[in-house]
C-alpha cells in the first residue's frame, strides 16, 4: 500500500482519497498571484511540523528572501521546521 502525504488543506485530502501518494510528482499550476508557491510550501511545512517529514522547495523565479517574507506573513515560522524543509533558489 502506498503512503499518502497529507496536504493539510481542509477538505482537500478527503476529496483526493486521503492525500498525495508518496513518490509522485505534483505540478501546481495557475495564473500569477494565485498562491501556488504558498500552497506548495504549506504542504511541505505542515508535513515537517506535524509528521516529521523532510522536503525541498525548488523555485526558479521567486528568490528565497521574497518567498520567506511571503511565508512569514502567512504565519509560517520557518525556524520551527529548520532543515526539514529546504528552499533551493
């Protein structure tokens, strides 16, 4: 049985059968300003915080400083997850 990775988005995990199957690549797509980066990082952040999982957030457009500022404004304390979630820009 494949492990499911929770998104921690209220109601979404139930809609997709419990979460994202471990080992799958997920593309988050949409127009600019629709919080794709925030959603993707939130999944990594919450899994590190609540499940002890590790992850890497890779960005090719937004620089690390801008992303960290945006995430902190959303209430995510990056120090709480430490090296469990790495940002690569």
